[in-house]
């Protein structure tokens, strides 16, 4: 069997999620090429060695440039902070490597446009990892829409709510500093919602946004507090929060539908609440990631006495991806979306076909996100070009 050798940049939260996906994919899915965990790259050698040993990476590297240029790498998997995405992805594309990149694609639209332009010329396979597209229940929502079960769509309501920085003593991690993250929940959370909205409803033409900052200064972090969701202990001194704490948008879609987006890390009780509602002339769809195996569906075609939202458990073999897992009714979890992404990515490489979302989608998504922040700053609606 052909092998595809992977070099991964980043070894914390996303590094673990991606490593698990590369390992599990060939165990459950029939694949024409076997992913090989070749090189793990990070800055802290001690932590990197532990990560590589635990997940089975063959060797380690502390310089991502050397890894990207290495002859024993076919795929570059980017799990590092957003500020690094552009430089690593650009170098990988130019080196002829396929790129599997975490979201958002880049720090701004200009960088994303450059990546998309170069990727088109080289012909490498490129992917932005919005793993929620690959939940079977979300795929079912897409199928119902494509089959006309919802009809003309009128409304999208999206909300992505978390609560991990409500504590004012939570340290100033890189996620809260614009120079490393680009933005706050607008990029981190609303990027997922915008991707799902574009996938299910269509492109967006106008954006009106607002943002808020609830805590403007935080304790500086020590090394233990550098990861996502980790409070850890604080170092000495305090620093300024330079991204928004919450971001809301209302939008107009190209097809005439209206939409709303809410993203915040200040919603106590919500750990990872990724939720959307779609309302159309023939029916409605609701999805909640916290019940990710279920889809709520309402059909106006049902007789009056039987109308109401029904819960569909998307675990049948006829639901996309599910035939490769467990018997019907046996649910899957968060990590499985990453496995599905890896399977589709490898398949796209082998067949030389397009996988979505790709760098084009990452660029279009950033246009919406940037417009939302611009609108919040200028206090007016932004029309996308």
C-alpha cells in the first residue's frame, strides 16, 4: 500500500486530536494510502519527545522549516497558533507538500488570498479543518437541504458559546493577544459557524457586526498556562487583552436568507455549545454539537395532527461515515470528525480531487469575519466584494 508521510506542527490540544485521527483512520476505513506519522515538530523538546513517544511519531524536529523541506514528508499538518499558519502553509505549498491546516487559514484576507493563489498553481491538495462539516448529523442536514426537504431557506441562526475565560484571573494566553490569534471568538468560534452557514445555506453578501470586551487586563501566564482551556498558574505582572471577548453578526446571504451569528467565551454553563437553526418554506433543521449524533427536523409536509420536531439519531449505516463505525444506535464523538476529515483528505490526494473546505473557502470565510470586525469598529453594514 502507498504511504503518505505526515509532518505535524504543534503537539498540544489540536496536535493530539490530529494524531489520533491519522492513527485511527486506516483502522476503520478502507484507504488507498496509509498515513505514516513521520515527524512531530514543536519548540519544547522535552514535551515534544513525550508527545511523539505517546502517539508514535517516528522522529521530532524543532525547526518547522527543516521539516517542511525534508524529503521524507508528503503532508504538512498545521496545528500551531494562527499567527504561524500563513508562513508554514506557504512554505509547504512551495515545497510541493499537501497541506492540512487548522482554522482560521491565516491572520487576514490578504494572506489567505495569497495562499489560495499559490495553491491553485501548484496543484497540491489543501484543506482547512472545519471538522464539524463531517459530523454525520450535519451531513444529514446537507442531504435534507439538497433534496429539497427544507425548500427555500429564510433564516440561519448560529451560536458558538464557551465559558473558559469568565474568571478574571484566567491568564493572558496567546488566544487573547491579537498578534498571535488575529481575533478572539470571531475567528476562533464564528469561523466554524460561518463555514457551516456557507456549506448549508450559501455565500454571504453583507455583514453587520458588534463586539464587546468584558475583561481588559489579565495576569501574564507561565508555561503551564499556555495551552487552550488551561488556567494554570500565572506569572508576574499583567497584560492587556487585545482581542474581543464576544462577537455578534447579522448577515444577508446571496440567496436572500437572513442570518445571525453569536460567538462568546463568556457563557457560563456552555463548554462547547456549537448550535444552528435553519428555517425554510418546507421545514426546519436544528443541530447542537453537545448532542452531535442527533438532528432535529421539522417537516411541513407532515399531516397537521403529527407535525412537530422529530429527533433523528444519525447513526444508521445510511448516514455518511457511520457504516465504518459501530452498529446503529451506537454513538460517535468529537474526535470522529477529525478521522472523517483525514479519510476525505487522503482520498482527495489519491484521486486528485478537491476537498472542501479548502483554501478558497478559508479565504471567503475570512472575508466575512474581517467584515464583521470592520463593521463593529465603523458602526455600519459592510458589503462584501
